[in-house]
C-alpha cells in the first residue's frame, strides 16, 4: 500500500493549484515526490484518483446541480468499492488528503439536503481519518441523512458502535440527553441481528444499558446464539448487571417457548416465581416431566400446585420425580448396564498384593483405626448399590450374623460411623434402607444408635418424601441426654432435609442453640444442620440464634475447634447471596476477638461462593498475605474462600490455582495446611494433572497436617473417577506411611473417595454443563473442608462421621435416556470433550474427540454428549442425568 499523502499536499493534477482559497500552495519538492508516486499507481487507480479529486472540487462549486452530481458520484464510488481485509478501500484512501478540505467546506455550507449528503460522506471518511477520541464519524452521522446504515458496510457500523459507547459514557456523566444516540442504536442492533453478529449487538446494548431492546430484535433463527452469549457473559459481569442479563435471557427463552433453558436460567437466578411461570406456561405433560428431572438434579425443593398441573394423578407423578424417588432406580440401571453390581471389599481397593513386603507387615498397626478406615472405604465404594461384603451380608446361623460382627470390629465412636455406613450403602433407597437400619435402634450401645440415626439421614439425603420418615424417626432423639445420640439425630436431620427450609426442623433445632447446658459439639452440629436445611435462605431468626450462641460462650470455648463451625452454619444461611450478608457481617465484628476475623472470613466466603467476584478473591489474598507470630485460625477460611469464589468459571479457576501456588511458597504453616483443601475444591472430581502433581508433592511434606490435607485432597480431586494415576500414588503412600496410623487413615479415606460408587458418582456441585451450582452440594463440601482445617481434633478424633457430609454432593455422573413412559431407552450418543462455541460464526462442532456409546453412559468432568441418531428428539438441550426422548415424527428409516 503506498504511503498516504500529506493532507495538505495537492494531487498530481494542475487543477488543484487553483484552490488557493482553501489550500496552501505547496513548495516544489512534495510535488515532485507526488509525481513519482502517481507513476506507481496502475492506470485505473490513477483514473479513479483524478476522478475523485475532480468530485472534491465540484463539491465546492457554486452550482448546486453540479454539487449534487459530485456528491452522488462520490457516494456511489465509496459504496461500491470493496476492500480486502488488510487494506483501506481505494476511494477512502484517495480521499484522505481532502478530508480537511471537505470538513472546512462543510462548516461554511448553508443547511440543505446537500449538506446532509456531505455529512454522510464525511462520516464514512472519518472512519479512517478522524483523530483518536474525536468521535467525528458519529458526529457527522448524527448530522447526516439517517439513511440505511448497513449500506456503508460492516466496518463502518462497528466503528460507529464503538464511538456510541464512548459518547454515551460522556453524556451520562454530563447528564445530557441521549435520544438521538438511542435511535442510532436501534438501527445498529437491527443490522447486527440480521447479519449474525448477535454478540456485537449485545455488547452495544450492554454499553448503553438498554438490553430490553434485544427482546424485540431476536427471532427464531438467532435467539439461541443470543442467549448463549448472554448467559456465558453473565459470569464476567459485576452485580447487579449479571442478573439483568440473565433476566433478559429468561424473557427471550420464554418468548420462543424454549422452556428447559428458561428453567435452568430461572434456577441460576434462584427465582421461584420464574420456575412456576415455566410450569404454568408449558402445556405439554411430557416436557413438564423433563422440568421435574432438572429440578430434582438441582436439589430444588418445590411443591407443584393446581395451577402448574391440574390433574391430580399427573401431579403426583411429577412431584415424585422432583422428590428424586426415581434416582436410586436410575443409578442401579446404570450400574447393571456397566456391569459393576458386584460388591467390592476394601481389599479390592487397597490392592495390597501390588505392594512390596513391608506394607503388609504394617497391617497389625492400630487395627481399630484400620477397621474404621475400611468401614468408610466400604461405604464410599459401594455407595448406593444396596449390597456389600461387610454390612449387608445375609445372616448366617444367628439372626444378626456377619453384619453385626463387622460393626463390633469398630471401637466405641467407630461403631457410629459403621452403623451409619449402612445408610450410605443403601443411599437413596429409602424403603429398604430404613428396614435394614431398623435393627440398630434396638441396640443398647449409644454409639450404634447414634450411627443408626445418622444412617437414616444419609439414606434420605436428596430424597424428599410425603410422609417425612426421617423427621418422624429422628425428632424424638434430638433432646436425649447422650451427646453422641443428639449429634447423630441432628446431623441426620441436616442431611435428610438439606435445602428444604422445613419449618418444623427450625422449631425443633433452634432451642438447642439457646441452651447454655448443651456441649459445644452439639451446638456446632446444630448450627451446621440449620445452615444446611436453610441454605441460602438468609433466615433472620436462625442467624440471630447462632449469633447469640456465639456471644454467650466463654473465651476458652471460642478457642476450641468446634466453635469455628458455628460461624460456618451462619455462613451457609447466606450461601451465594452476596450483599445480603452485610448486616450479619457487621454484627460479627462485635464478637470476641478470638473468633471475630474467623467469622468474618467464613461469612464472606460463603456469601460470594460461586460468584467469581474478583474483588473478593483479592480481599482474601490480602488476608492471607499477613504474617503473624502465632498462627491465626482465620486464614484457613480465607484460603478456602479464594477457591469458593473462584470456582465459578474456568479463567478465574486457573488464576486461583496459580495464586495458591504463591501462597504455598510464601505463606505461614496455617495457610499451607489450607491450600491443598482449596485446590481440592477447585478441581473436585476433576483431576487436573498440574494440581495432582502439586498435591503429590505436598503429600510428602514435613508438616504432617499439610501432608494429611494433601492426601485427602488427592481423594477429592479424583472422587468417583477411578483415576489410575491417583490410585497408584495413594497405594505408594500407603506403603510409605505404613507406620503412621493417622496418615495411613487419610490415605485409606482418599482411596475410598477415588473409587466412590465404583466410579459412577461425582462430588462436583456444578451440573447442566457447569452452569448451575447446587447449593446443598456445595454446602456439604464446604462443611467437610472446614472440618479438615483441623484434622486432629475432628476427623482423626471421634467426629470422623463429618465425612458423611459429602453425601450431599454425591450424584451419579450419568446420562440416562428414557422414553415417554420413563423406562430406560438405549440410544447411540457421542460423548466427547466439550468445546466452548459461544459467539463463534456458523455452526461449529460442540464436542471434540468423541466416541460413540449406547446410553446409559458416564460423563467425566468437561464432557458433553449429543445424540448420534435423528430418530429421537431430546426434551432437554443439556444431555445430563435423566433425559426424556420423544420419537421424531419426521424420521424415516433408511434401509
């Protein structure tokens, strides 16, 4: 491309020298140079250049007729010229030297049609000529003829949109009127929406804060692309803009009757009114069943009424799906299909035969502790299968044959976890679960009764039932004398009714918080259970009860590890609710200084969990950067806070992993102990290689607390994946730590987690293609991680059953397709790594590196499935969990 001439130099032709009035006559040198340059141009370019210079002159002619012809011709030249991507269109290039001339002449022209025509041309010339920040293109556009904006081409429209955004900001600060801008915005948005540039239309409307315009411009062809851009950009917007954007997406989905997506958006907004609206707007009973499956997966407690579904029988069927009554059945269908029904023993997981001689010698170490570990491993591995080789063995000669004998291989409080493990094995199968646990209620041993109570809670976890069996069984045990029985009943209720906001439970548990005689551990479990049942509800009464409990305890008690779980119960009430926590956070600043900072960090981390709020992540990093003489407890929750906030989206997650690396290098011991747990939360059931290596390194750390946290975290990142590399690491660790009972116990727990549900379960709280966050699942994980901040006192002490809080996050990682009668239906699907195609042109492939399987199939973290047949139409755009297929009426079988 030749160098653009200086605006003041004249063209090569002699005619221009006559214009002394408007142009300085240049000296001879540039003229010579110019002649040379003209020789470089091809003949047609030269002709075009001279032609345009003639027009420029004619525009300044006195005769309006000549002016008009010149302007029309100039406009024609500009519009018809095409340009390659890399160069400026020829007419614009040759007119650049005359931009100043025309601008000056425009100012002198009297108002007329011609003047507006010239303004249009100047507006286009300004595209390449105006100085940065002058916004001349927009200025002349507003003075011009307001003709069709698209006729000047895409680049012009894009440039205008950018200038409008700047001008809008300036006018907002000066409080000047913006009506003329908004008219232009209307035109630009209409143009973009017609030309497959939905993201640009959305960006412009976000800049001028008027997204409502979008609803009238979307149509059947582009609403999906528009909404996918809206929903994915919401994660990067500051509040309250993110909610506004999702509101618009919801409105558009409803407009085009894309109900499943509207429902998912409504759940993200946590707006029950919207959820009801989806049910009332949709008349198809089959689609309603699919909505129910989506609600059940999210763990949403939801009561259908007459309005949402008129027929009683149909409504009962739908309510049953929402209550998750079908979960156990679907999970077992998956297990049979993959052929993993055979019960596994802890030995099958430990694989001692693969290790050298020295590990087997360590088998005699502290056998009660090893048996307890095996109890957990057995429960995790056989979770939900309804059979195992330790607890559910059919009775031989005596009535209580082998199952009780394993129970008594555990000491004292170990029996509680052993009895509760039966609940885990029979997970989600309420009827047979309660029948099998029943025998433990007749025991004389308080620990066994406590375990049975907890087992009842575990079996009912995530399953709602009309007749509330858990409440009926557990309510009478809440006020017993024995603290372990009380804790069993309280924790059982928390697990069974998590997220249900059940008022009966509030009235039963809140009085315990005000009881000055109750021991601290009972208080802590009560606070956590109330937090779980009322998760994210911002319930004032419970918050006050927990605050009073914290204020009344003595300073020595507030130093105990269990006192730190009280603020967590408080935080769970505000899980993900952002600003709503502020009043409570202010009150917490008046607490005893032993717990004040700890409470503050816990509340903030819960309130902003899953929001991706960058400012909060920086705040937590700032808290972690402080160094103290004696370790401060509040830094643990701050480190976990980084992970809780940043887990929302992929970019923030990668950045958080890097920040945690820095904390490992520069942080004090108490911070280093929390870092592995934070990494575990960021990559839960998603073993990333870099995180795996970091944890592997930390699992040999000289500080045993760091090593224990790292080992448990290895189990959590591999939870339910059967990851061979992690399994190998843990086997090696089991022989490395064969003499250290505590560390070996952690290794065993981690081994159990990696093989969770024989590899059919996940602990990830995210679902629906990583869009929705299940509050109860996150609450269970966070509770368990907070307990791990003080391993010795809680998990290695006599409260190992806090590990069962993980039940809240356990979900089958499956895709199970069912027909219209909800019977399993096997169809071919392609499963591959999900690709982010938001805002890309055309119809790019959404998955890569796929394999074709028949359903039911397992989905790993980051996998996506799509149907490999045209024969059926899925009723949900997201193929995860239960998906109903209906036959495609247009399908013709090609023989």
